[in-house]
């Protein structure tokens, strides 16, 4: 029997980016808030300190900051006809697991989605006609426009101290920035990071070919910055230990640096780490949630935390799992295409690229950050004419040096053996002289890519694991092939001593090598409760006091990384809760 | 080539001496590359360092240690760039890793049922990394016995190379045990040991970092990144221990 705790105004399930932002906005509005986090609490001063934080084995391979699959993982299959098996180790993606969430170990690449990304279906129908969309491509519009979200994108930029250069300031295009981006109300909070040699080489050639390269926008502040909460970020050290590690310079934005110090000092806020929420208490008839049930992972004791408002702010999988394991919303069925929870699970096309070797160039690959690269968006989203191409979506194409950590970074020319004397000589010779053009591509929703509950495997609490049914489809292969041709054109024009083979997208999805922790969908936004889980304010159609944050609400995945829109949506939803919902609790949109 | 001092199953002490350093191996005539290595001052220094450490292990048996030494010395042979894999401490690294929580299956989902699956589904065996390597070594030695009449670590250098290539290409018949994933795990842990921070026991004297020019710590480059564009940044690498 769960011990019943004192009711609070609002409870956050997960204390990463969105839980921290919502907790902050709601306490500011006068609510008492409890933040529950399954993982342990961390402090940058203790946990991200030199010298221990510069440890490739511990963070990149023993996955110190990553969720423990022994507690909870997902099962996987490529298609509904197969039976799924558990991901026994995380590989393809790496969810976070502690206060601060995945923002502890993210790289910091910080994007806004294109205005057309927010209207994916209607934009395509308008430009190419409804027939351009394949039958099984279940793309949808977001339920708000870029312009509506812009003030919230802006707010999140100022929380993070994002570095970069505007390419569209209030409608005015600016050369050197991303001329394809939607209009920004303000310049980036900090200037672009110092660019590395390989990025400059790429930009020069891309420009000569008529493209529009720009510096990667990054939540790696390029200099000390006082954010919108009055907290100070340090300047990036270009240490080359960013992604998968914490940041000892406090330059990489995350809840610990950008929000939590203010929250921790607020008497209206209580943080409870090692609290694993197993289900929501749901009154189906009243269409209300009444609180959450959690297990204290130190003791195994179960508690019920009643709350007036529940915010699901876990990772994508946590949000979906809690809905399915609490009986909230109808599970999606790919055969009938009825039901909503688990629908439109998407990923991101990655591991695409080509490695270039330059005998006469020196790159010092260990000096850098995920922001020290030049990017071009000429073949991203619908920035180019898809007429007659036979696919939709695109890729951002980029080159730079983020890190040279040598267990993982060991470029050798094609044909080199993987061990032995010849391998050693090649590794020693080329470590300083290689650069890789990479591509990240959109992944549009497909009817048979979805999440439901696994019939066999259970998590540590005895709940069914989520089952992922996922594979790449024809559209994805075509996007990758087309954009790779562009990358190869640039690669050849850069005139390298030699080039590796193009890394293409072939065969079934492989869950083993790391690709990206950009899983999306499953609790998507929409105008219609028959095809979405939350309305435009991220309020659940099936419980008006339940709000669902994060990338699980994205109807499909653009080429960009998702954290920028995740933060913008959190502020957008918080604003709706404070200015609309609290004044008149109930559904904010009537279906 | 035989030698009455050569270590064998009935003479574990001799086998241990073999692991201690290049000189025993040369005397035993088992590691021709070690002779060349002894000519290299850096290699000799590393071998001394290796020799000063007792050949005791947290979890490896002597036979397993001999297997790993032979494997990592073939994958990472001594040459003008670095000492051999075992002289870089990689067997010590592997021993410590397999004795760690990771070796015991931490951060792995280990509930059944278990089933064979396509490689895209990832690791699906019930074995912990420690158990996986134990089983793989037994299976590999059984196979080399069939083909060459002896354990893997007793093979001549060229035979070891051939044996590793057969494992890599999945051509070695290990019965129920799949050779390819075993080889991949072996290669990966050898590379981890070679390139990880020396605090874990491998990469002794930061030889692998020196080999590629990785500076290690403190990795604070905000004042250097512009100045060293297209210009080699060379420093004596420093490790976590140097700042502790």
C-alpha cells in the first residue's frame, strides 16, 4: 500500500530540461511544486569536476551518465511481423538518468525548427499537392506556427546563452548566418564559437559552390554570460569532452547551470531524487489525473503524491510508458490506424558522411566542441525544390571537429586493416589530418513505426517494457542518397589527398552503433484527438490537468536536433498553464 | 620450435614469467617481435615498468592472461611507435575491467527469455562481459587445438595473426559460440586499454596518446584554438593522475 503524501499544486515527472523549466515557471506563478527524478541528484562542482570529468572510458564507454537498462530499457523489432528483443545495452541512443536529464551529457547543438517544419503536412500539400505524400507517411502539422513559438524560442535562447550568428533578424536576411531560418526577434545571446580549420575550409568551398554555410548554433556559450535567471555561464573551453560528459566550465547549458540553482533556493519547490514514478493515478470518467505513484529507489517503498497538476517531463520513452502503463489514451494500432499513444515514433538519419584526408593540413581534432563546425541548410527541410525528386525532407550538412578522444576517434584511410602494425602506422600518421563531412537527416513519420507495450519483457518494477517497432523506409534512403551526392560534391571540391567511402544509409536499422539520442513522437501534438495525444498547449486530450513535455510531442522529426524546440515548447506550455489554465481550469482547446 | 623452459599447462610459473616481460619471451623463442622491441629504448623502459608489477590478477586465470597477452600483442605489436600491447598494460587493463561492475554485467538488461537474433538487435546473450570472454577463450583455444594442435597463446606469431583473421572474418569454427562478436569484443577492449587514460592500467606512460599526438588533460583550449589552426600542437600528454 502506497504511503499517501501531502497534496501539492503540481508535480513534475522527471527533472531534466522541461521539468526544471516548468517547475520554475509554476513556482514563479505561486504554485507549490514537487520535482520527482528517478536518478540521483548531481552537482556540477562535484560530478563534473576536473580532472575526473576528462575520462573517455568512464563517460563514453561505461556510460556514467546514461540510463541503466537493467532498470528499464525498450524492446525492439524492425517490423510488426517479428517478435521483439530487449536492447540489453543502449547503443543507438543514450537517454540520461539523473537530475539534469540528458542535458548533462548532450553536445549542445541548439536549433530552431524551420517555419515549414512546424506545418509539415500543409506546407507540402500546398507546394506539391496531396499526392506528393506517400500513403503510409503519417506526417502532421504542429498545432502552432513558428511565429507563435518564436518568443518562446527566444526565451530559451536567453536561458542557455546560445552562441551563433543570426541569418534572419526580424525578416532581414543576414549573410554569414543561416539565411533559411525563421525570423528571429533577437541576435544570439553570445557570438559564434571560434571556428576550427576544417570548418573554415568547408565553408569556403561550400560558399564557392553557391551554398550558404554558417557557424553551428550551440548551447556552448562562447564567453561568460548571465542568463535570463541571473545565473552565470562560463565560456566554452573547446575541451573536446563535451558530448557524453558533463561540463566543468559551466559553459554547456543544462538545468544544473541555467535553472536549478534558482529553483533549489525557492521554498515552494521540493526536489526528490531517486523517486521512480511507476504510474499516474487516473480518473478516466472525470478526465483528470489525481497524482502519481512512485517508488523510492533507496528503500523500495511506494508513495502516492497527489497533485492538482501533473507534468510529464521524462524522456520520450518515459512519457509514453507512463501513459500506457496508466491506461491514459488509446494505444495506437498500425493495422486499423486507430489510437494515438505510441503513434508517429520517429528518429533521425545519422551516421551519414564521408571522411577526407589532407596530407598537408593539421587539424588538432582534440580542440573543439559540438559547436565548432560549419553547417549548411541548403538541402534541409523544404529549403530546396522537391518537385520530381520522389522524396520529402532533407539533411543539414556539416564539417568541423568536436573531439579527438582516441578510443573513438581514430580515422584511417580506406583499406587499412583494423589492427596490427599497418593499422598502428596509419593511425599515428592520419590522426591529425582527417576531417569528416557529416549529414543529419529528417525522419518523417511512417504508419508502421510506433511504440506499444511489450508482451514479454518487464522492467525492474515489474511493468511491461515499451516495444519499439521501427525501421527506415524508402523516403529515408532517398533523402540520404540525394544529400550524400551534395556532400561528395563539396568533398571533391575540397581537394583532399584521399577520401573514404561514403557512409550511406543501407539495410535495416542497426540498434548497436551510436546514432543520435533524438527519439521523437509517441505522444504527439495535434488539432484532432483522434490523431494526437496533446493539444496545441501540450495539454492531454484525455486529462485536462496533465501536460506532456518534450520531443515525444513532435509529430515527426526534422533534420535538426530537438532540444531547441523542446525548450521553446516548455515555455509555450508553461505560459498557457499560467495565463489560461490556472485562471479557468479545464480543456484549453475544445475538440 | 621447442624449449624445455617454455611455459606450458603443467608449468604455470613459467607461463607467468612469460607474461612478465620481453626477456623471458625471447628466451622462450615465442615472441620474435620482442627481439626487435628490445632494441628500442622506449620499449625497453616500458618492459621494465611492466616487469616491476607483479603478475597477479583480480579475476583472470593464468591461461586467460596468456590468451589476452598473445591477442593484444598480435593486435598491437611492438614497433618503433609503441611497446607491445601487453607491455602497454593492456592485460592489466582487461583484468581490471572484467573484475569491475561492468565486467559483472552492470548497465545491462539481463532478464530472459534469450534468443538468437540478427546483429542489428545487439548483444543478446545471458553472459556478463567477464563470462563472455571466459567462454570465448575456451572456445577459441579448442578451435586452435583442432587446427594447430595447441592453445592460441602457444602459436607462432604468423599463426596467431592467421587465427585472429579467421575469428575476425567469422571463419573460425567455434561451435555454438559466434566467432565474429567475440573478435569484435576482443578488438574493442584491446583498443580501450591502449587508448584509455592510464589510470585504468593500460596506455602505460601514455604511449598511445604520444603515438597519435593526443594531449590528454587539462584540455583547456579556448586561448589556443585560433593560434593552432593548421599548426600542430605538441605537448607532453598529461593524464588524470597528473592532476590528482
